[in-house]
C-alpha cells in the first residue's frame, strides 16, 4: 500500500482559498482565529532571520528573506523621494512574498553589475591606456558613475543655486566697515498696500480758513472800480491753482465724446477714421506745411525754439548741401521773429545749394515785402536754374502789370518751349480769345501730345474749326479717349444727334484696335461726367457702346447692370442710370426686375408721364407680369382708363388673384360698392384663395356689414383653417360686436391652428389685458415664446405688459433675458433705452446698442428721439433721415420725423417730407399698420393716415 495520502486527505496548498476559481472569496471567523494574542515583534523576526542566515552562511535577510542592500552613493536619495511623503509612496502597502522575490532578483542583478564594474576598473588600473582605447571604440564604455557625476556637474554649472550665485558677494561683505553699513540708505517701500496708505494720508482734508471762503465768495462778484493795468486782481482773478471744478464743462465734454462715438458707429459702411492717428508723412511737403501754421513769437515757447535751433544747426553743419535743412532753420527764425537772421541763413543756403529751386522759392517768399530784392533773387535763381518752371512762375507773380507778366512767361517759353504748364500760363494771361487761340495753335505745334492743349483749342474754335482741330488731335493721339468724347459732345452742341452715337461707336472700335480701351467702370465715370456737364446724349452713347465691354455671356450681366444703375442713382446721375437700364432692356427684353427698376427710377426721379411710358413698354414686352399691369392701372387718369387696362390684364392673365383684387380696390375707391361686391363673389368662385376670402371679409367690415363679414369668415375657415388672418378677423369682428368670450375663443382656437402666427398671439394677449386679466396675458405670451422662440416682438410685448401693469423690476428682468436671446433686435434695444433706462443713461445705452445692432431703423429713430430730448436738433434730424434712407417702408419713422418737423422744422421741409412719404407709400410699422388696417381708415390716403399716426405717437 502506498504511503501517499489520498487527494482529499492531503494538506491544502499554501494560500489556498476554496472556490476561488469560480469567484468565491475566502473569509475568516472569530472561531478560526481563537483567542487574541500578540505576535512576534519586528526585532524578534529580524533576530530569528539573522540567526537562520548565520547557520546557512548567507547575509542577514529582511522580514521575508531578502538580504539588506548595500548603501552606496546614497547622496541623491532626496531626488527619488516623494515630496509629500518622505517615507515612500508605498509605505502603507502590503509587502508579500512576490515583492520579496522581486527585491531579491533586482539585488542579484545589481550585485552582478557591480562586480563587473569593479573587475573592469581593476583592468583599467593595471593597463591605463586601455580605457582610452575602449572609449575610442565604444563611446558608451565608460563607467556609469563617471557619466552620472559628469552630468551632475554640468547641470549644477548650468543651473547654479541662488546661494552659489551670491557667494562672492557674501564674501565681499566681510570687507564692509561699520561706517559703510551706517551710511546705507533706507529701502523704499514699493508695495501697493503701503503706497495707497501714504496716498490716503496725503489726501487728508483740513478745515478751510475763512479768508479762502471769503475770496471764493468775492470771486463771483462784479467790481465797478477801474483797476490799474498790471495791478493784481483781488476778486475777479481766475483761480491759478486750478482747484475750481466745472461740472457743466465736464458733462458737455462727455456728451461730445458720446456724440462723436455715435457718429462713428453710424458710419459702419464707410472707412473708419480717427483724428490724430495718421502716420503717413509727405517727404516732399513736410517742410512747406510749416507755412500753413504760422505761430507768433508770443505763442511759441523760447525753450522749444532753442532746442529746435540746436537740432537744425546740427543738421546744417552735418550736411550743408541739404537744402531742406536751411529752409527749416530760416523758418524757425521767422517764427521766432528774427527775419534778418532768417534771410541770412537763406543767403548762406543759396551759396551752399545753388541748384535747389526750393531754397530760392523760400528766399523769394520771405522777401516779398521788398519787391526789388525779391526780383533780384528771382533773376539770380533763374540764371542758375533756367529750366525750373516754378521759378519762372514765381518771377511772373512778382510783376504787377499784365504786360510784364506776359514778357516773363514768353522768355520762359523761349527757353522751355515744351512746357505745358508755361503754355497754359501764357494762355490764361491773354484777355482776348483770338490771342489765346493763336497761342494754343502754337502750343499744339510745339507739344502735339498734350491732350489738354488740344481740348482747350477745340473749345475756343468755332464749331467748324473745332472739328478740324479734333481730327488733328485724333491723329496725334490715337489712344486718347477724351478726344473722341469731346468730338461727340461737339456734335451734340451742333444738334447733330445721329453723329453722336456714330462717333462713339467709331471711338470704341479705334481704341480697341489700339488696345487703349478703358474698363467699363471708367467708361461709366466718363458718362457721369458728361451728364454733369450737360451732355446727356453723349452720356447715353457712351453707356450704349461700352456697358457690356469685358463681360461674358456667362456672367450675371443683368444683376451687374442693375447694380451699376443703383450706383449711379446714389451719385445723383439719373440720366446715366436711365441709359444703363435702357441698354440692359435691349439685351434682356423680358426681364421683369429690370422693367420694375426702370419704372421705379421714373417714379422717384422722373415724371408721371415718363413712368406711364415705361410701364406701357413693360406690359407689351412682358404681358404676364401682373405687377406691372397693376402699376399701370394705378397711374390711369380716370376710372374708364383703369378699367380698360385691367381688362387687358385679364385677357393676358385670366383668373388672376392680383388683378381681381386690384379691380375690386378700384371700384371700391370710386364708391362702386355693388360692382365691387359682385367682383368679390366672382373672384371667390373663379380664384378662390384665402387672400380673396380675407379681402371679402375686410370689404364687408369696411362697409360696417359685420353680420355678413362673420358669415364669410366662418365659411372661409371651413375651407382654410390654417389661415391666421381669418382667425384674427373673426376675433376682431367679435370684439367689434362686444362679444369678448367669443373673441377669446376665436383667438385661442387660432393659436392652436396657427401656432407660428405672431400677430394672433399678440391679439390674444391684448384681449386678456384689456379684460384686466394680466396673469392670463402673461400666460398667453409665455406659450407664444415657447411656440416661437427667439422672437423679439413677443419679448417686447411681454416687457410692455409688465410695464403697463406697473411692475418695472419684472420688466427689467424680462428685458435682460430678451437681450440675451435676441441681442441684435433694434426693437428690444429701443424699448429698453426709452422706457427702462434713466434719462442720463440713454445716450451711453444707445451707443452700446448701435455697436451690437447692424443698421436698424427702429433703433435709429430712438437715437434721434434721444437727441431731440436733449435739444440737439440737427443731430436728431440727421438720424431721422438715416432711418428713412434705411427703410422708407416703415411708416412709424415718417410719423416721428413729421412730428419732429412740426415743432422744429420749416414749412418747406415739412411739405418735402410729406411728398416723399406719399411717394414711398409705407405699409409697415407698429402704429402705422394698426391705423391703416382699421376699417374706418380703409379709404384714407397716405397723408391722412400719416396725420393720424403723428397724433397717436407717444411723446
């Protein structure tokens, strides 16, 4: 029988835990441990292990058998310790047999490497040259300790400690005597805390003597006694110490700064320019600019003059051939009032720089009071610089009579016959056109390439001779476009209109052949110049021949032409814009947008007849353009003519909704009620759209037939339940019938059917507010903001509800949230500036708003009202005009501007603004839309609606 026990009777392996393989965890109970007893101490364990090692002949082990490591080169242990735990990062960790085995292995490796190093060092001691040979063969063969020591030494040399850096200074302090220590100055206190304390001590206030108070009292009194000149002024003298603070001036300066910033913010499209920031210097004219700012000797400080004199003397001595230095030095003496020294410096400068015309011109200028001396200087200058045109001109200006001036100029022409400036000067001196003509003829012979001389001669000649002159000019200057333009203008002056277009056509061909064609933008500029000088036909011919030059068919030429026309209109060149649009319409005959632009141009800057002519051509070219037919019908003189135009429009556009509605508006405006009602019934059958039904309901409301209107709106909602305007009309009809519960139901149902309709939510909220249920109004607006987030109109209405309820703190809280959600809304900023800010904060708040909002007319109106309240009337008017230019369709802007002019404007200005408002026909605006859509105001014109709006605007 084997002595081996069975598996179940064998002892369990060390550290065995039953069920560990399937995830079980071993545990120990109190009964397993038995009664508590203390184990051996650490010293006892070490003694036992040391005794065991001595028996085996090995080194004393650690707690688990690993031998103690030898402590060598332990001088850098601090580098490997945790700075927050000096005992060690793993001082609290469990040290088991695996750790002991790892320590034993690492120690054996270290001992083996140490033996190898010692063995190698013995060989190096026996054979000293072997180290160098091995190092040459293998640069990494040197000992690790040597490399580490070298690296440590190099690191300490490159990064010395603070105490090492100041070691020599500390050693030198031993030689400092007691007397030197006593003479050391006190260290200043540079800390901010003590500095502020000392400043506060210096700002202590003390009781003011009665004499100071009495002097301040007497300083504002008037003294009728005559005081000797130079005597001290006792009562009326200004405070020399500057202790008087004028808060009114400070406030005015602050307002001026804000005004400048507002003006700069309003000019966002332009180029930003700040006064005093220019850094460009003209190297030629920086000295001559001194003459523009003459300073009297009393205004110039003597110290500044002396310092500049020293600098300029250094310049002259360093570079005596530099003429600007002499000129600057003479002007400095002139400013100082020493004219004799200034002339003396110029004389020296002339000797040093005899070929500089600038110094001679300066000498002539400074000697103008003595004409004889000036002429002598001029003669000397011309003698030394005979080819200087400026010197000849200066000499001519010294002469008093025309004959002498002509003599000087002719002498100059004998020397410089190729000077265009001298020929122009000679021509200008001639009083007779015949003599000037002769001079110009001679000039063109001498200088045939001068465009100005040819054109001047053509202007002085008769029309027949002018043609010959221009023909010669074209031969001499085949690449010059202005000669051709002048020839076309000459034909226009002669009344030969057909030759104008022919000449420009030949000009384009000739210039293209010579490769001298201008860019199309430059041709447009030439056309605008011709229009400014009255040559309208030449302007049109230039545009017709050159507008499309350089553009391919692939380019969006139609849009480019429209932009060119708008640019010309902005410059006030309406004939050029007409020519551009006419040329565009020859290419794009069926372009509705171009025809509309042409009609708008005639409407704004032409006559009614010219607009009608353009519209008639437009409907012939584009018969399907309903908008053009409607505009033509509005311009018709009488009812029959308008009916004829609409009949033609019906033939071209059968069952057109817009034409039906225009015909209904026409009949209604002429009080043809039965005819209009019949047309509405036909339109609902033939072109049954929601818009036709809305117009039908509005027509019955205007006629005060609310029952019929209610029936129509009920029928329409069955067909178009998503039409928000129908729900609004239904609620408004119930409000007119004083059936407010039914109106509330209509608005509530409408908001469910059309949750994105902002006006419908506003009507529902205002109805609740009118009934006095502010809580319900808030609830409606809250639901509206959830349905339509980031809508400034709803936020503004919420703020106004709180403001009308007298809850200003809540209104400000809502405004803060609104501006966070809609920071670029001019409506919100306007509401905040005018109703939630104190008067003193309105202008800074306006500046902040303009920086964040990009060109909003509502905000511009608010800024204008701020200036209006401060009596800055010119600024207010300019901001009103900016708002109108930005959006002329906003009726509230016109209302505010007219109200402003009623108080501070002239009758002519008010009439002009009213005419522009009627021409613009505004349709939008918070107050304007409410007034214009009121059934009782349906038949009123723009001027009448404007009057009502002006009366309704709040102060």
